């Protein structure tokens, strides 16, 4: 995940006005996602364990989130064995997003008070840690099929925790990014 904050960037982003992530599959088609100014830009590759039907689902996406919209750039199809390259690139034009949602700044960004934001991140860490402990135990004692169901349920909860609490909190308080990293809430 890359946090962009107007003119304040980390060393890797120093001097850049806009950032871009590219995602290339099998050295072929490349999709480009970018945001201007303050926001969050991330790349995500997901492989979902086969269901009873035996179908494996694989997805690769770039997500952009700023104060007025969230955008998503998707790769049409990926499958097991594909090589996926994610690159952080300097200022450049992006592809049109696959999906865009306009939103008001108020509902998406959380916690006007930084201390309450910090408490929420700490609570998210405890929740995530507890869920991961349940998952580890389930892998050891539950039958394989049941462990997979538990794993999917926990993954869903952690993804929602990230998209509904962690990202909106960091969107308003990007100065908490180092703390969120040390709590293992983001990469």
C-alpha cells in the first residue's frame, strides 16, 4: 500500500506529484492505476481456494482511494501459474478505471481526533491477532473442509476491517501509517 499526502512523501516518493502502480500479467497486458494528491493506492492479487465445484478464482486489482472517490482497475483473467508484476511508477497517465465510486469525504474518513483513531487501530490489531489465532487453531484441529470455511470467514472479516475501519482512519490520519505498519495492519 502506498500513502500519498500532497507534498509530503517518503524517500521513494520524494519530489513526485502523483504516483502510479502498474500491474502486468505474464509480461503481456499492463493496467495502470494512479491518484493525484492525498490518498491511498494499493495493488492486490487474490487466489481463492477451490470451492466444492473445484473452480479456482483468481483476481488482480489496483485500488485508488482519495477524499472524493474510490477507483478500481482490474485484470480480466488470471490463473494459477501466471506471473504478476507490480511496479511503483512515477507520474504518468492512468488507464480509465474499471469501476469508480464517488463519495463524500465525511462518511469515508474516520475519527476527527487522532487519539481515538490510534485507539481504533490498536483495537483492530487485537481483533486481527485474535482471529489469526483462531485460524491457526482451526487448521490444527478441524477437518480440512471445515478449516477452509473458517479461513474464508476470517479472511472476509479481516478484509472488511481493513476497508471499513483501517483505510478510512489512515485516510484522515496518514501520520499514523508507521504505527499501523508496526501493528501489522498494513504492508
